[in-house]
C-alpha cells in the first residue's frame, strides 16, 4: 500500500479539531485505511488534546477475548538426554528462578557456595536442591555443592531439583538452614477484577461416553445470571469426537469456550480456543490471567504431600514458581524449562486429581475441580467481585 501524504493526515485531524503526534502520523501514513476507522470510533467519546499512538491502537486494534500467553509442555521433538543438554536445562531453570529470590530482604549477606570459608558464620544462599536425605539437603549453585542441615519447618515442602533461598548459620563446620525462602509470589498484589459481571466457569472430567451429563450441565449454566461467560473445559470430556462436538455446540452461543484437551479426548478443534498441552497461561478481559492445568501433573506431588488438600498441593507449587520441579530422565526436556511460572496468575485451576476445593493466596484464587465419576463439584467465579460460587452437580 502506498504511504499517505502526512500533510493530508494532519489536515484531516485539524478538520476534526484534533492534534496528532509524530508516531501517530507515521502510523496513519503506513496504514491510511485505518484513518476512517479511527474517526468513526471517536465520534461519541472523549478524545485527548494530543492524540498518541497508544490511544489509537486501544481503539482500532481488535481485542482478543482469549489470549494464550504460554503453554506448559514437554518438548515433543526426539532429543538425546545428553549431559550438556541436562546441564543447560538446569542452568536455565536456576537463572530464571534466581531472579525471584535476588533482592529478598530475608536473604542477608547473600554469597555463593565457593565463598563459604571457615570464618563465615551467618550468610544466605540461592541454590538448587540436588538431593534430599533425612533432615539434610545436598545443594548446589554454579560454583559448587555442599550438604546442609535443615531446621526450618517448611522442610517437608522441599522437593528435589527446585530453586530456593536459604538463611544459614555455620556452627562447628555444620551449616544449619534457619529459614527456607521459596521464589513465591509478590507480597503485595492488586486483586485483578473486571468492571462488569463477567463470569468464569471451570469444569472438567465429565466422561460423557460413560455418563450423559450434558443436560444437567446446560441447565446449571442457563441459571447463571451473567453478562458475559467464559467456560473453561479442562479435559476428559469424552473419548468420542461426537460427544465433544455436541457438548460445545449446545453451550449458549454467547459464551466464550476454552478447551484444554485431556487424556481421553481425541484430537479436535472447537470454536474459540483449543489447547493440546499439559497447562496454559491465558489472559481474558485484557487483565485477568488464568493458569489452567491438567491434574495429572500434580499426582506425583500429591503422593509426596499426601496429607495436604489438592489446592494446597497446587499452592506449594505456585510458591516454587514451578509446575513440575522434580526432574526425571523419563521426561522429555526442552532447551529451556517450560514449566516455570514466570507470570503470577490471578486464578490457578486444575482438572481433577483428588478432591475438589479452593483457597486464596496473595491475590491468586487456587481451584481444584471435581469429577463426574467421583465428586462432581465445579467452580464459578464472578470476576467483578472475585466471589467463588460452588456448582454442585451431585
């Protein structure tokens, strides 16, 4: 497309009584077809004295109802698990999680392992846990490794291969860890909300090929008094394609549908958003970030923290800023660790891996879904108030 003469653009704005900055002028020069769109959008709204590019794009760019920010998945490409690949993988994990710990006020006199001397008494470390034995940990950083004794009550939450901060004291050549610091979420976070009554419904593990629950689900949804509704279906809908198609087709046309494929679901695309991965970070309404996940990720951790509820298992992993820290040679690895939780979600939800439940932590709502085969309890959230509403299908 031929660039539009800037004199003509300036004249068009002056005729409307507007002023425009240089970046906006360049934008319309390269995109003259958007000039009429912009003027149409500004007919009945307040316009700033000088129009800038940010204001222009906020009006004319198409807003995505659902934006996929990140997929959490293993590398599907065949890759030899060579020493150099594993070393690169862990170095990437360490550096990415270290940045959430550097600067923490609790980590006084922060040093590396190779700087510990016979005279060092009180200090802090940022390390990766190499091995857990009784009440001791073998830890490492890029400069070396060392064994420490743990006195902190959070010891039971520690797992192999995670990155943590440690407040230490050395007594008679024994390093005692007084406090373990997880990467965690920021202490102060605004609770993200919407201005209107927008709802999110999280449902999963329906197994429609075993129990026909569609009518009950649809009846429940029809009774929700919503202005806007997002339905997140977190997998295990049916092993039959026709069941999945029929279910999504019979949902109200006004709903936005997000489908995270489960283990039994065949490959299929649905209108709006379909995802084939273990977990995904999505944004809706331009400001609400939701981490949706397949519950099978958490089965290993449920066995470790067997006395904790599902939502607390998820909370432990959120504090680690990692969905799946324990490394196994059976898992395919990427050049970078894709399971790091870079962005703290406003809502963190999982399909069924134990009992349903929810908790809130520093502005994040954590939800574990039920299953129609065991305990069909699901959750509805009003994003305007952040109220959590129990949807009991029993």
